[in-house]
């Protein structure tokens, strides 16, 4: 993997050199002449998979096929959340950004990560087509203000993205430099003394150069006492476009976050269940130690996006990013009893025992994805070929300490009876090194302007090594496939059928020394898309059957062994619609609608749980958001929006407790005039105390209480 950087720099030098040479007078053949045509810009004339989109409806996406292809021609369920939708709904975290997408669930109100699940399990997170994080608690959370859009590819996606991605891929598309000047200064004040200043500047530096600078400075508290939500972020980028054939975008990120323990791992009693006369544990309860508790994350990254058209039919692309991150994680949380093996109150019903954890986590990621895309036509057949080679090298490090802290009264905590551990108590844990190399081929075929087929094949080699633990070594090879067929009918309808696969290396060996095979997922999906050409409206219906096989389960003949015969089967239905419509009589309306039915069951197991539901997966969830833009008193520029989010009840893994259903209300009021916009957003307007998840191990988690944010934007 040490050849990654020389290879990238060599390609970069080659492209720059060729583009420089193209500016000099020379004799050229027809293909070269096409590459040296003068650069002509037509602002706002065509939507792309990475640029701005007016309203809530995107027509194109780049994540499902790693090419800029219309959604109506993609045989797979894909949701796109645009920057306009993010702004209207006032999303301040990634989990809020996708909160109105059908079937998407974020069960934890957490300062450490934005965990997102769909179709019965967690989805892998990417940014600009490259893996966004690796390891545990060693990266910073993304900020929606830095994003142009978020794309969710539902279901297995290993053909394009490699290991993992069984339940889907969430790809964050960064804001990029534009050759049209746009500048925004934003001031935000809100609940828990939130104060944020944000800046987004973009525009041309010359005919060939454009820049973008996104900056955020935030000082804020949270709904949990003594826990901050501070952020300093700088995201500069620079685009060089010397001709219509070549573009190079350089990207960087500097992010510093300071937060703490939003989750206390509180017992069932006092959260989901009664706790005698003591009542419910306050959602603001902080049971760690002020001044010591922390979740402080530093993240720095640099990279580039290169696009070079070799001739009229072939284009070469390469994306590279190198990221370094470090997290200082200090927490004290409810202890899991050694006898009951779950969090419990002491005899007084008020105090809980506490465990202490201190981790210094580090991460390093080097990612490279090189693609060659070609357009071929043979009679009535059009082929859009994609050949790709991607590689990644990820390392994670940790120094840690575990101990005990004195018991604390969760209803009236008294702090200070605590001796913090010294830095010398931290013990180095084994370094984990992960590498992946994948070669993939995809053909997007269009026949007679009606039929669309997608065929894909990928071969991966994934290695993982843990320092000092040879038994944990993983060296897996896997081949993944996909196929899809879609028909472009009249009226903007397109029914489709698709098959996709994924794999996940497990590592280690069984009792007999035989390496475990990768966990393998496969999915059949049938659906219908509707997106008329003359209206910004879209709707999707998807039915799917997903199987996750080669899961470990107990071996009845050898208790120390595991058999790979376990299987989880997920069947579901998803309905989704979005729209942005203008009417002289009724004004402008923007909306999203979503509903998902998810039936996730353990279909094969030796652990006595065969036939049970998968813990934490709700059968039903739905959402609806509506924004109306209108005039008031003869003055235009007003808008009001409201949304409902429903998450159904779910099995916790034990009949002793369940996770209850919840319905939450969000709202927005805004006024926009000339260069100014003032908006008030409310999350959980009714201030419902939500239990987002209860686990069989004995703890439950709270959701976000009512949060109000006022945002003043000046665009100039």
C-alpha cells in the first residue's frame, strides 16, 4: 500500500502536464481537438449528481452506480436528501438529516457517532465515494452544513464498495467549488445556550480556478448536564478546470469537537419501567464527572477528486483521501452488575454503581478509487461501462484504562468523590491494520431507449491483522455480483427487478483451527419508480427479500466452537415520495413521505432463538414533512413546515422488556427577503420523552428532547 501516494501523484502530474500542454498550439487529431475546446460555462443549466439541487427532488445520483446516472434509470432503491431539505428541516446532525427517509432509523442520541440503520442493520458510511470512518470511537461526526446532499443506497452494495455494506451505503456528498459566486453567513442561536457562526463562500478566482470555504464555530451545551457540543471546523476546497476535459478538486478538512457522555446506560427501572416512588430518571441526568468527562475528537484530512475526459467516449476519474483522527474519550457510566449482569439500582433505589473508561483512540485511513468510464453504442444498444480499482489502508490504535468509580445518586448527583486515573495508567492495546483491494466492472446497458440493464462483478481481497494476535488474522477473498433490469414506461414510470450481494470478513478461526468464511448477504428487490419529466415529483415503491448468511451460531457437539450456519432474513416494503411544486393559486409546496414495513427474523440458529425477531428492528416506521411557501399581508417570502416521525415498537431480545413506539413532531417557520433568511426550527416540538432503544443486557436510552434553533442567514 506504500505505492498509493506515488501512483496518485504520478497520475496527477500526468493530468496537469497534459492539460498544460493542451494550451500550447499544436497539430491535433479529432480526439485531441475535443479535449482542447475552449471552456464554456452555462450556469444552472443541468443538474449533476454532486451539484446543487433546487427543492427536495433530485433527478440524478452518483452513489448507486458510481456514475452520474438518472435515478429513473437505476434499478435500485435510492433516497436523496438535498441541501434545501436539510435547510428546511433544520438538521444539525447526520441522524436528523436522514430522519425523514423511509426505513431509516437512528436509535441512539449519542455524541460519539451517528449510527444509522436500514433494512434490519447498520449501513456503511462513505463521503464522496470513499469510506468515512474505520474503527471504534476514533473519528468526528460530520456536519450537515458542509454537505450538498446525502444519498442512501438501500441493500447490499459490495459490488461497488467492497466489504461490509450489507444493509446499505450512506454516501455524504461534500459541498464543492462553484464557478458562480455564492456567499452565505449564518448565525444560529438555540436551546442549551447554543451559539453557532457558519460561513460558506464559493466562486471563481479566475476562468480556470474556483474556490470554496466552509467554516463553523460553535459553543453549545446539550440536554444532559455538563456535556458540551462545541465545534471548530474549516473545510477549504479548490477546483482547477483548465479545459472542458479536465478538472481537479483539492479538498481538506480541519475539525475539532468537544463533547462528553450523552448516554448513561441507565437501568430498565427508572427509564422504561417504574422505579418505585423515585420516578423516572431525568433526561438531563449526568452521572460521569464534570471537568474530567470528555469526548474530544480531532480530525484532519486531505484529498483530491480528478476527472479527465480522454476523448468523446472515455473518462478517467480518481478520488483520494488521507485522514488522521484522534479521540480523547473519558466516561463514567452505570455498572453492569456481576451477579445480575445488567445495570441495577442499589437497595435505596437511587444510587447506581459506576464503571470508568478512559480511551485515547487513533485512526488513519488512506483511500484510493480509480475509475475508467466509457460510452459505447452498437445499433440500438448503449453501454456505459465502468472499470474500477479501489484500495484502502486503515489503522486504528488505542490506549485504555478501565476501573471503578464510587456510586452516585442519579436523581440528585453529587460530584467530586472521585480520583481521576493518571495518564501512566493507560495501557496500549494491539494495533489493528486493515487493507482492502478491489477490482470491479459494471455495465449500464440501455436498449431501444426503453430497457435498462445493470450487470456488475467485483473481486476483493481483504486483510486484517491485529498486533500480537495471529489467531485474529483475516485474509479473505470474495467475489460479489449484481444484476438489474428496468423498463422506462410512458408517464415517467419505471418498474425494475434487481439482485445484489455483499460480504463481511469475520476473522479468526474455529475450535479446529479452520478460518471462518466471510458473512455473505444477498438481496432480491422489485420496485416501481415514478418521476415525470415535466414536474419535480418522485415516488418509489420497493419490495425486498434480504438474507444474511454464514453467521456464527453455537455448535451443539462442541461448546467452544461456532458453526457458520446462522442466517437472518429480512423482508420488507418501502414507500417514499418527495416533491417541490409551484402553483400560482396555491403557492409552492415541498414534501417528503415515507413508510417502511420491516420483518427481520433469525431464520437459522442453534442458540434457541430461531424464528425470533431481530432485536432493535421496528416493524413499522413512517414520516411526513410538508413545507408551504406563501405570502402574508401582500408580502411574499414566508414559509411554514411541519413533520411527523413515527417509530414503531421493537423486540429487545428478551420478553422482559420492549422498546416502545414513539411519534414525534417537528416544525419550522421562516421568512426570506432579498439576501436575508430568518428561520425557527423545532425538533420534538411536544417535548416527548422518547425511549429510543432498550437492550436485553439491561439498559435503555433516551432520545432528543425539544430543541429550538433560530437561524439568521445572509446571502450575498
